[in-house]
C-alpha cells in the first residue's frame, strides 16, 4: 500500500509541502499506507523535511525519500510498487511522470492543473483536487486508499488507456490518420 510521487522535490511548483501535510492528516486515520517521494531534493527544502519529521515522529517509518533515480528500470519498479501516484503541483504542463505511473497501473491523484482532466480521462482513472488544498488531498487519499476494488480494477484499465492514447505508436497512428484522411496509405 504505497502512494508515490516523482519530481523535483521541494520546488515551489511541485508542492511537496502540500503532499506532506496531506499525508500527515491522512495518516491520522490510516496507519498502513506508505509514502515514497522520489527525486532530487532541493537543498532549500531540507530544513522543512527535518522540521516536519521532528514534529511528526510517527511518520518517520512511513515516509521514504529515495533521492533521484536515473535508472529507468529502477524507476519503473518504484512505480510498480505503488498503487497510487500523486501529483501535488501548484502548476504543471503535461506530466510525463503521470504517464509513467499510469503505464505501471497506478491510480492518479492530481492537483487541478492544466492537464489534470486529460491525464485522468475526466476522472475515470484518477481524482482531481484543488491546487494547494492539503485537506482536500487528504480526503482523496482516505477515499481512494479505502477502495480496494477501485484500485484493483483501475490497474489494467489505466494501462490500456495510456497505451491507447499516450504511447508513441498511438500518437503516430493518430497523426497518420489526420495527415492522410481519406487517402489510402501503407
């Protein structure tokens, strides 16, 4: 039972502070789930982490900071360990990390940024919470983490969705059909 995130940990954009605050609220009612935070930690964010873990010692064994993982296979194994991927960003374009997580079968919990509805297929493969709303994010964690049926059924469905819509072959096929509409092409 793992929630993960991947990114530049501690940047204002990635809102890791919001993720940690939400996990703290969630963890008061759920004693099982773990949080894995994957990525290079900004030096300016390290004091926040130290203070957060000092103030919340019960979470020390439930939150793991892996550091940056450059090996793609190792990163994919991290995604496969998780049931949920959380993107807590204050702003975001189209997140490659979300696509990677979905290809590994993760359910998506996404801040309401630019691509949230496209990524989650309008909520079919994930939930969207208001930007910077750590209480709203904690409520998403509680609801989704307690729905084993949803998480189990989501895994193969989200993998099919990402393969059909966001892989290079799928994109090339769409482009080909647009470019050669009505023409016979081999």
